[in-house]
C-alpha cells in the first residue's frame, strides 16, 4: 500500500502513486560481465623450490608439535614428511618435459584467448553504453510507464448520484475546453464492504494509455460543517492511489478565481508523468496557480464564522 504524506499543507494537493514516481529515476538493469580474463602462462620449473620450502616448513612445524608430546612419533612424522616431499620433487622433475610442452601450447594459444576476451569485453562495454544512453533510458522509461499504467484499475460505473458542489458546474466548462473528451463526470468506484461508492468530482482519463486522474474540488465547509480539512480525505486518497490513479485536489477558491491556472496545473502533472510537454503548449502565457494553505478543522470552523466562502464566491474571477 502506498503511503500518503502525513501533512499536505498547500493546494493544489498532488498525489502520485509510488510506481509512477519511481519511473522518473528508473534505470535499465546493467548485466554483469562474467568472463574472466585469461591468465598469462607461467613458465614451469623443474622443481618448485618455493612449494617445497613451504611444505618443508609445514612438516617441521607439525613434527615439533607432535614431538613435544611424543618424540618418537614426532621424528617419524618428520622423516615421513621429507620422504613424501622428496618423492614429489622427483615426480615434478620427471614430468617437467610434459609440463614444458603444455606451457608452450598455452603460450601459442594465449594471444587468441586474449583477443577473444577483449572482443567480448568490447561488446559488453558497447552494450552498457547503449543501455546508459539518454535515448535508451527514455525508451526504457516509456515502456515502464506503459506497463505500469496497464495495472491501473478503472472506474466501476457511470451513474453517480453524488451532489455537485457550487463551483463544479463552472469549472467543468474550463476542463472541457482544455482537455476535450478526456474529462468524465458521474463516475463511481466501488468501496469493498460498503454500499456507497466513491465518486470523483471529475476524472481525466486517457483510455489509450490507461491514465486516470481523480480531480477534486475541496470546499472548506458545507452547511456550516467543516469538510476537507487536513487528514479527513486520507482514506479516500489512499483508495484512489492504491488503484493506480493520480489524485489532484484543488481548493474551491482556486477553481473559482483561477480556473485556467488550475487547468495548467493538471496539464503540468500530465506532462511530468508522460515526459511530453504537448499538453503545456496552450498554457505558455498562463501564470502559475497561486497556492492556498490547506486548513485544519479548527481553521475550517474559523472560516465558517468569517463566511470565507462568500468572499471568493462573490468576488471578480480571473
């Protein structure tokens, strides 16, 4: 389950599912280079003096240790050990011609082995360079985006009976103006073990990509009751995020005073997710959306007392 921020202090509140967030920094997996560089052949010696020296020290050390307990056995181990070392030295001397012949074969084969290794290493480096190129990373993230969006769960119905807020009827005209047939209303999403579904105020849906955005308009109060204060909508937000939807929440004051800027904010989210600025071209001369502080329950009560909604609902709109 995706975790939502504990405090979302300013509108617009934009919540993007973690899988979609991770795509922006996702990198292709780089395979490991498992080939080992061939070792240069080592010329053999008739007798490996270093090996015999180390083995002799080991025999002496063991013999002394045993001799401290039983001198006779210690001497026997010493004699036996040196006999074994002498036999080993004799065998090495007798098979030296064979080892020398094998060395000469390895010397002849070494250049081709090294060349084959270098070719494999070159091909690996070229593949790594391709996987780390900006073009491939963009392609990789686009494929990952499409695969991730396929997991998004769509709405369940289109017959919501939810009451429409005062500002929604005006705002939908702006949404339809800028996003045409991608804006949907009256959608329902069934809540497990609940007879009443969730219904987005509006939904932006790109059916080709399976991209779903829940667009909400938050009033600070309704019928003199605090609503949409910090923490109240967390469960609802989580529900949409778990289904793969993006959630964008505007406060009512923003959609009333700055509807075009709100649409630009939606376009910015779409552009950020898709890595495509096409949606933003129509907003080139539109200023950024002013932020509005998200209210606590206590602040909502104060807004009721001061009739805060009346001020912006009756003011000139931009």
